[in-house]
C-alpha cells in the first residue's frame, strides 16, 4: 500500500505541474505585439507593447522557477530525504514534540533560502527593468530576515499548540486545532495593521484635507462608520499602487498606499474605496471569512483521517509514523481537493468583485471608477486579455477589461 500511495503522490505532483504548464502555455498564446481593438480605449501602443514584454518575461521566469521547484521536490521524494531528516532528528531528540517542531523548522528554512535567489532576481532584474522596484538590496534582505523571524515566532506558537493537542487528543484534535486556527485568524485580521504592518512600513494618518473630507463624506452617505484613514509608504518597495481595508474589530481602517495618492485624483481614489466599502456592504468580507473557516475545518478533518493511516507516512520512506511526516504526505495528497476549493473560491471572488463594482457605480461616480481601473491597469502593466482557461483557474478578479465592459453595460441599462 505504501508504494501505491508513494506513486499516487508522484502522479499528483506531475499532474499539477503539467496542468500549470498547459494553462501558462495557453495564456502565452494570447500575447500579441499588436494592440487589440478592444483595448485601444485603455492602452496606447507603447504601453501595450511594454505590458506584453513584461508578461512574457514573467512567464519565462515562472517556467524556470516552477521546473526548478518540481525537480527539487522529485529529488527529495526519490532520495528519501524526509526519512533521512526524520531519522537524523530522532537521533538527537527523544521527545516527539521537539522532533516535529525541528522538522518543520528545517523544512521551512530550506524552502525560504532555496527561493531567495528567485525572489532576488524577480525584484532586482525583472521588476527593476520595468521601473516597478523601488527597494534597495539592504531593505530586501532586511524584509527577508524579518519575515523569517516573524514566521518562526508566530507559527512556532501556533504549531506547538496543535502538536500538543494532537499528542493528547488523537481522535478529536482536528476540532480543537480548528478552533485555535480560527481564533488566531480572527486576531490577525483585527490587529494585522496595528502589529504586523509597522514592522515593515510606516503608517501615518491621512492629512490631505480635500481627500480626507471626500472619503468621510462618502462614508457618511452610505452609512459606513469609518474611524481611521492611513497612508502607508509603499513607494519604498514598489511603484505599484494599492489600498486595503481592515474591517474586523471595534474600529474600521482604510490604508492607502502613497503611490495610489500620487497617481490618482481625489474622485478616483474615493471610487476605489467605494468598491472596497461595497464588499463590506454586500457582506462579501463576512462571506469570505466564513468560507475560509469552513475550508480550514474541512481540511483539518481530512488531515485527521489521513494521520490515522500509518501507511501514508510509510509511503515517504520512514519506519515510524509521525505527525510531521503525515502532514507532509497529506499536503501532497490534498492537492486535488485544494485545487477544486481554489477554483470555487476564485469563482465566488469574481462574482463579488462585480457586485462591489456595481455598488461603487450606483453610490459614487461611475466615470471615476472606470478611470481608476484604467490607471491601475496601465501603471501595473496588467494583462487584460488572459486565456479563458487560465483566467478561470487563477484569477480572483475579473480582468480590468471585463470590469470596464461590465460598468459600461450598467451605464447603458440605466
């Protein structure tokens, strides 16, 4: 049975790789040096050519990175690396708790440092070439080590609790782990902007009076209580514009990237925020939260069933079943279900994006929203014509072209 499970894992990995390669290939076939007719009201010739070159470079880079990842993974599996690491740690520690923690720590460190050169190349070669990167090498490595330390601090606490629960409550551990992860997720959603963001970025209250007044006026108009508006110094890493909305907890917070304020007019920024508020008003944020909690519970339940089958651990070459080896095997075997859940989440997300656009159109200036979407796509060199299959699998938002066409349709109907 172990051999069957092992080759099932190999088959799943290869299938996922071939599927991704096929979808990327289909998407690459849509690249065109000529400006398509339907994009002439968004892109000019020069910007469009630049966006296509950017997409092609990202595509080639992704192919190399993905092939490298799969190659390393297959080498790890066929060389019984997980058995070697498990056996090595058992010779050092007698405590299963310490073995599991050390196992995950080593795997995480290896993954982080293996992917570091790819991240460096993407940031300082590709993003630099297209004028997106504003980060320095010092800041890049500082971010890397900060993220690593933060990951270890947070996830070691969380993982320690889950492992302890597993060793005490085998049959019902998934239920208690579900509660812990849910509470942790809610805590992070409430205090992410206050605790995590300041470690990497500076947030200052919005002082620009005209913009602040416009945002507050719109919030009052749609009966949305807004307590905090902040500006984040995103320009120290990238020229790409963004904004996010923290909605859980006693105080709602809107955070605008300084690049967004620089690139857009007051009306356009308010239109973007109207879209974000639309998500809240249409209960999308709550819906996403519930879906995430249910998905986590489902995943943990399936995990608990997998951990009871010792042959799943044995499939990775070890002689003794364990929590950490079971988790690794499960992460491979769960891939098909994960893909289905991923696609469903993207379908739901695209529907929600259209509804949020409709809210912004009805409650604010539709032309400002359209102009904002055009600027975002041009400034970020977005691909507005991905292949339909690629879009179906990977896009959590409709393309900007589809969003603009949707808004035009609403305008004509009204």
